[in-house]
């Protein structure tokens, strides 16, 4: 349960900041050494709190003043990374997933001898506003050691700075409050326990930070240390929190918090650890995914979601995408129904914003934000990419043409109700979402008239001018995935309406509902299906088969700058069949029961070699479809790619001059889906007794055993699979 890196390379600061993330759903703390300043991307990113720094900027999530800032000096010489690289004898960073703790150890070489630094820090899982740090220094010689520690308000921002002023308070409890020009504020308080032979202390109060300089006189191998407890809050907390008060900050100690943290994670892993005998690396990677999903889950809120880059920073504006419903939600449905409902309640609360967006774009119903902020506010801009050659912003069509976002939310509701048996969310606003999204797609549908001479499409209803999951091809007609998802929304709307009782409804209202159901049925029957080649390959969108058929390597060779964006009007992939990520394959993975296995295999083979996998959402869908096609050994590399996405050095940090690094929660969720639905083959069967889990396992040949727990319809199950047998047994379960 340890993720560790040994050795120091200052070029890894962005990757390691993500890899060694800690958090608790309220905030995420990047895994950077304590002495790092904003140039090296330390950050405490707050969930669901956003600000616009200036009119020519974009809105993004906020980073809090950093209470983990610590540096040391001995004999007047500062020992701090990254500048002291040539003096580093040893450097280790790790995450102890069993405890949710970040650990750091560095040994510096000085003229007098060696100096050892050890730190342990965590975000409390039992008090969501609380951070804790222990920082220990020893030397193998008598020394005067100065530990300088405090709150650094000069934070890293992607598109800021956001704070126009800082309110700084000195005293036993120090604080730094960053205030935005609209009055929104983020405040950090800290208190410190000091251990060691303290000679003197002083306060350094600067423009944006306040520090304690603690001077210790220590003997050889004698420790000096600080234990710090910090409290982070925002001026918006009362609007998003489940409760209006939190644990009394003044009464908390580091040791008490550590005990509570240890107990929390011990209990968590009893229920959520996944065993993979025969593949320790895969077991560690998958449990890292589970740990990572847990530390970004918004358990503190009634209605909040998870951004596409989790809580690893402000990348992608800290916004919520379709990633949550399509890739992450399954893990929470199967393990934490309370959080799953919180994620969906966020979309219910955002319905008003989705209605406004639909109206602005000329449609009925609800068109959800592609990049969603609070209340469903659209954060996506029309210019999301920068041309690396001219420095000019490039028009993209993510915001206004990726209409499949609304279907993703309805699909999430469907997964929740069908897997939990909890239909109360429909009465709590879910039904309204379904119907409004159905209205949206029906208002988008265009009829194909006979003069177009397309006999297979005459009288059919089409979706024009869209962008599917493959963002390299913009403004296409009849994207296969988008059309099928729109049809799904209409089908689900009809299904839930049929189940609604209408005993207290007036006759006029009954007639309106009847007419509406007829309209839904007509549209379902008329929405066009994608064309299929004579070889059984489904065309991704109208005209896709006419594009240049080249390899991914050939398209990559056409780049003049590795940071170039492949899509858009001038992208190297836009006139070719090379796609960014799973598109038709995603459709087939979601609706596999509608196709024979030959069709699944032909399309998998065709599209896999034409996919760049330029998105972390891609590999898991290909992996799932490989499982459904019984090509498990080909699925396995896709599983590893998804599960270990943040454990290996990232391959793509830039898109057209914009930094897109950070964590990949959708890939974590996708790896979990591959384990559950792909390798374990979990499906649900409706019986007279209710929803029953069924297994059709397909384990990689080197896996000896797969074991995990999951919850279905209020019941907890132990699932145990080997290559010879499998079992599903009831487990003790307390619903969260």
C-alpha cells in the first residue's frame, strides 16, 4: 500500500505533485516538497469554489494559502530543494495509502555532516477543513538549526492571480486570508506544537505570507520538530456544506488527528481493497485508483461533483465534465451510495443553468455545460486552444457542439437507479432532468427529406453539427455515439413516464402526457442509425469513411511542434481517420447487447489502430470492449494504461500551448469499471426477488484470484473469482 519514488530530479515537480496528491474531498494538496514556492506548482485546491481573475481570463477553481510551507537553514546556509540539488544524498517521496499520508525524506550533505528531514502530512478524512503536518530535522553533528514555517499566500495559479489583497494575522494562531475582487475569500489558519531545544523565535511578516523562524540548538542525532494543524475555509462554505459548523479547530492536536485518520483508512480498506493474486503491480495500481477517487469524493457537501482533474489543481478550470457520470460514478454507486447521490444532486441543482444554455443555443429543454462550475454555470470558452506558432487563441466547439453531455447525465441517473434500486432521486429532480434532456434532443433533430437522394435516410431524424467524444473532428453530422445516446435519453424518458402513476392528475394533463409519449416513441423510431460498411464497420459520422486513411505514426510525423493540437480546422488529424479517443467503441461498450460479437470485433479492430488515445478516457473503453469480445489478453494492457495513468511519467502535458497536466480521475474510474464489468463480468439480472448480481468472469491468464466487495440494491456482496470457480456471497453492510 505504498507508492514510492527514490531519487530527486527537479524536472519531475509537476508529475510528482500529481502522483503524491493527498486530499479529503473538500480540498486536494499537491505532493510537492514543503519548501517549494509557486513556481513549482504547490497547491491546495478547493472543491467547488471558483473565481474570475480578470475579464480577459477564464474562471477557475481557487487555491488556498499554503500552511505546509517549511524550509530549514544550518550555519546560515539554506537547505532547500530544488536549489540544493548537488547537496542531496537521498530523497524519497511516498504515499502510504493505508493511512492516506504523504511522506517525505531528504538527506542533505553539508560541510559539517549530514542533515536529515522527514515529514508526514495528511488531509483529515474526519474533519474536512483540517490539514496536519509533522516535520522533523536531525543532524549527525551539533548544530544550530532554523526551521522557518508558516502560511504562504503567494499561491500557484494557472490563470490568475485571483487574490487582490491578503489579510495577515500574527499570534499563536496565524492566518492568511486571500480576498478576491468580488469579496470571495479563502482563509488558512494554523497552530504549531514545537519540540526540541528552542533558543529563539521570531515572526517574518511579508506581503503575502507570515512565517515563524524557530532557532534550535541541537546535539548530534537529536531531533527538533514541529507539528502543525491548519484550518482552511472559504466565504462560500455555508452554501455548500452539510453542516454549518465543524470540529473546533483550537481543540485538535496532530496526534489525535493521526489516530482518527488511521482508524478511518483502516475501516475503509476492509470494505474497498481489491485483491489481485498473481499481479502485485496491477493490484497496487488499481487500489491507488480507489484511494485517489476516495480523496476527491465530496462527502462534505449535499450537492457537489468531481472535476475532470480531480483536486490536483486548476487545470481545465477545475470544471466538471462528462467524466464524472460516464467514468467515475460507477465506483461510488457500487461502494458509496451517499456520494453517488451527491454527484447526481449537483446535476439536479444545475438544471436551471442547463435550461438557460439550451435557450441561448436556440433549443428547448436542458443543454448541460460542457465544463460545469457551480449551479451548472458554463465555464467553457469558445477559444480553448492556443496556436503554438502564432500564440493566438483558436476557436473550438467543445462548449456549443458537444451535445452528448446531457445524455451522459441521464445515463448516470439510469445507472444509479438500476444498480441501487433507489428511484427516489427521480422524484427529487431526476425525472425533470430526463424529460428536459429529452426535449433538448427532440428540438435538435432534423428531418432528412427525399430530395437528398439518400434512400436509407429518407424520413429519418438526424443530429447535425455536433462534436462526439473524438474531439479531433468538429461539427460533424450523425456522430454514431451522439445519436445513440440521444436515442437512449428518449427511450429512458418513455420508460420512466410509463412507470409514473397519474391517479391525481387531471384529464387534460393525462392527455398531454399521452401526446408526449407518442412524440417520444415517434422520435425513437425515426432517429437515424449510423451507416455500416459492407465489412460491418460502423461509420463514426457522415463522411468519415472518405477521410484520408493513414497511421497514427504518420500523422504524428506531420507535427512541427509536439505541443500542437491535433484537431480543429488546421489540426494534423482533422482531415484523416485518426481519432483522439474511443468514440464508436464507447457506444459499442455501452450498448454491447445490441450487436453480435462479430460486429463488436470488427469495429474494435478497425478503430483501435486509428486511435491516438489522446485522452485518458480512451483506453478503458477499448479495454472493456476487448473483454466483451473475449480478447482479455489484449484488454490487459489497456487496464494497466488506465490504472497506472498517474503512476508513470505523463506523455501529454500540453494541448496547443495550454498546460493540461494533473490527475486523471476518469481513467481511475475506467480502470475500476474494467475490473468489475470486464474481468469480473458483473451484470445485473432483474428477478422476482429484485436486482441480482451475475458474474461472467474473464481473468487475464496470469491472475490467480480476483476478490472485491460491492453494493447492489442495498446489499453488500463479497465477490471471489479464480480461473476455476467464482462466487458471490452476502457481506455485512452498513449503508453510507
